[in-house]
C-alpha cells in the first residue's frame, strides 16, 4: 500500500527517481495542525500493470498542494520512462474486409400519396372498364363468327342422321374462297353435310347433304340415286325415297347437287335444281346438343356411329345395354 509524503524540492535528488530517501521527508504530525483538518486520503493500490509506482512509499496525511506536486512528478517520470513507439509497417490481413469500394445505397424517397379520386372520376373509370370489356367481347365474338358459327336443325329433312332441335357447330373455313381458290384445299366433298342459303328462300338457312359435284350427271329413279349412270353407294344410310326425276341434271361448274337424308320429306335440289357454292355458309362439323348426340358429323358413316355414346358403348357394352 502506498504512502504519500510532503514532497520538498531537493537539488541533490534525481527528479526522475521514483523512490525518495528515507530521511528526506519527515512524517507529518497529524496533531501539528497542518493537514489535521483534512480527511484521510483514499488508499491508492498499486496497479499490477504499472511498474513505475514505488510500493515503499509510506502513507501520511498531506496537503492538497503537495499531493498535486507529487502526482505531477509521477506523470513526468512515467512519460520519460515510456519507450518511443516502434515504427512498424502494418499490413492488412487477408481476412480483413475491404471497404474501399463500399457505398451505401441512397435512401428511397417515400412514394407520394396519390390524390383521392372524385366520384365522377371513379364512375368514369367503371364505365370505361365495362365499355372496354364489352368491346373486347364483341371483337372476340365477331372473330369467332368468321371461323365457326352455331346452327339449330329445324324439321325432319335429315332424319335419321340429324334431328329436329339438334345444335351443330358449322365450319366456315373449309368453303371459304381464300382457302379453296388460293390455297387449293377444302371445298365441297361428296357426303358433306352443309348449311346454306337456298335460292328459293333466301331468308332461311337449310341443312342438306352434297350428292353431286360440278360436271357430274345426277339422276334419281324410284328413289335410287345415279351419278354418271352409276348407282351411288350411300354409307350414311339415308331414308330411301320413292320419287323419280323427270330427267337427269348435269351439275354446272360452281354448283353442287344437294339432297336431304329423309328423301321423301326434303325440299332440295330435286325440286329447285343445283345449289351455287357461293350460297354455302359452312360444313356441319360437330353436334354439341343434346348430350346423347355429342360427336362429329361424318360424310361416310351414319352420324349415330360418330357420337360419344357410340364409342363408349363399344368399350363398355353394359352402358349401351342400359341406354337401350
């Protein structure tokens, strides 16, 4: 434990020395009056890291001016004993992070709040969206109508293949002049079921089957159809007729000869002559209603054999038996 003395200047004493002689500073008498009224100084314990403090110094009650003088001497001695810092060439460790190219991202400005729309602006936005939806719907509808359209069968002229109230999808591309003339594909085929505008009744659409093609000679005798003098094979199984045409007809170029599958109950070419191809609306492609008639409209087999019900019955005989 360190003790403090009243330090008096001594010309013979080395100022850098930390240890005073034993006889240099007589102890202060606490009863002598000098420093008697001061409270005892705190106990200064030696710091283990500071070797320059002298542990042989005795503790006494000292004047405040003497204490300041002693502390100043200790500081000057410590500064003189400290070696000068070595001049080392420090190098960065590879493990240290390199912040030379580090930049902080600029703070984003807060979005400016949008002004509230008035009622008129809100109403106008709703009207505009509804109008755009309607216009887009009409555009899609007309685009679809240029390719396909639906058709409802009216009457019994196509029994047993088509029935009254049956709904069909009509392919309008197959007979389009751009496809038939410029691309050389499509066009009328014998056995096609077509929808057309009849010359005798331009306000309605009819559905019939193509029997004679341009340049062919068509004749009907006792319900039997002859093409160029040869009996026509009709795999689509129409209901035979009983009539006979007065004379044969040569189908002109650009026309076709059409008949209904229910021969005795059909208003067709045997009444009013060949049909211009330009009157054809399209080819009957698919039947979509009623559900038991779902299927395609073939040209070489009965329509019943091309329905979904028929195919299911081929693979599941019990389903066909239940339907019967």
